[in-house]
C-alpha cells in the first residue's frame, strides 16, 4: 500500500520530499488504526480475554479476540475502547494544532468564525507541512470515531448497540436485531458506493453485511450447543492399540475398518498416546518402513471429561489441532470423541431445533 500511495503522490506532481511526506502520513494514519485496535485488545484483556492478532486491510483493522465478553456492559466497554483511543489522539493533536496556529484561530474569532475563502486558503497553503499533516490526522481520527460509532453491526457502534439490546432481551435476539440493522446500513453503503463510484465505500458495505450474518450464525450455534456435554457425543465402542501393535496390524484395521484414529495403551493398560490418521498415512509412506508404532504416537495431547461442555471441547480440539481425543470419567478412559462425529451431531441438532 505504501508504494502505491507514493506512486499516486509522485504521479500527481509532488516532488520527492512531498511524496515521502505523503507516504509517512499514510503510515501515521494506519498507526492510528492500529492504536484503535489496541484499545479494543487492552480493554478485552482487562476482562481476561486474549487477542489472537490484529489484521490490517485497506478498509481498516480487526482485533481478533478468542471470544467476546458475555456481559453486555463489558462488551459495550470493549467496543467503545477503540473509538475512545481516537478521541484521545485527536484531542492531543488538537491542543498542539491550536497552540501552533493561534493566529489563525484569533482571526477566526475576530471574524465571528467565518473567514473569506481567499484568506483561509492562503493561510492553509502557507501553513508548515507539519501542521498540515497534523490537521489531516486530526480529521482522520474524528472520521474514525464517527464512522465506527455508526450502529452497523459488527462495527464498534453496532456492538455497542447489541450490548444495549442485550440488557433488555437475550443475546441471540439482540444479535439478530443488530445484524439486521447492520445489513440495512450495508445496503445503504453499497448503493451510495456504487451510485457515486466510491468503490471502497461499497466494499465496506459488503464487508459489514457479510460479517453481520457470520456473527449471527456463530451466536446461534453457540446458543444451540451451550448446554450440551462431551458425554453426549462420546463413542464408547473403540479399538485399543497397544505399543506392540505391528504396522501390518494397524494398516489392516485402518484400510478395512471404519476407524481412522486410535488410542494407544501400554502393557499395563495405561493410555500413553494417540495414533492419528495423518500419522498412519505417514507411517505407510515412510521409506524407512519402521515396524514399530513408537515413532508415530502423539504423546502430547489433552483429554476431555465426560461432563465438559461441548463448546469447550471443540475449542480444545481446535487449539491443539487434533480431530480425535480420549474422554475420561473418574480418571479412567471411557471413550473417544472425533470431530466428524461432532459435526454430524451438530447437523442433526440443527434439524431438530428447526
């Protein structure tokens, strides 16, 4: 993006210094966007919510959090934290700008707040480049505040709107209302953007509409499975491998049976690891052709408890990038859970709820 901005500045007739300053101004604008997202991240961390990363794009930034606060007030504060950062930036820059251009504001005061166009343009044209850049940054931060406070879910204003609604109704209904309002704004953005050939504005509209429906889908799914337990999707009939299982035995079960992932136990019946489908395929393709199972056992894995929530179990599997885990009860292994079974269970549950 910076080379593109520099090219635009140079092609418009700016000299080398002007092009360099334009590129620097662009970086400072994105710095304001980053600080905006850090505002969300720091507010979320106050409530024990970690931020995975901050993604920057030509239409802004997104702080990807592991989850959103469940309590409406906390969600409102986390959503508001971003725009408040821009308010603080604009305020600090504004103090400097007023102090360094007191003559201009004195003239504004003497003229009743209205200067003739020639005088105003002359003053701005002769303003030092630093003051001009700060003026632009002030306007950018003000626009970021105003734009993000539009109640178009999932923008900051939309999340604040949902937080307010959540105080009067359940979270799914609040998200549904906020998402529909967000889609209405998305249509407005698209119409204005396409009719005025402001394609970036249209892109924002598309992004807002897509994200609003995606958020609604996640909230509905979360609500649907919030009361489910791991025991409801546990498979109690499973094949136990031991450390003495040979390659031919494993391949026979893998190729001709319906199970593709296995638990591995030692001679005393103690669980020591899992053998995944990917590991078995690697074993079959390995040129060294190890006959022993040991090199392919995954010994670093979590276990799920039968009373653990379905939602939490799914997150554990995602975090460890595993599709298959053992389930315990009272310290003993009672079964297994795999993602394919979980997805099938979710599909059936959705049909039942309709």
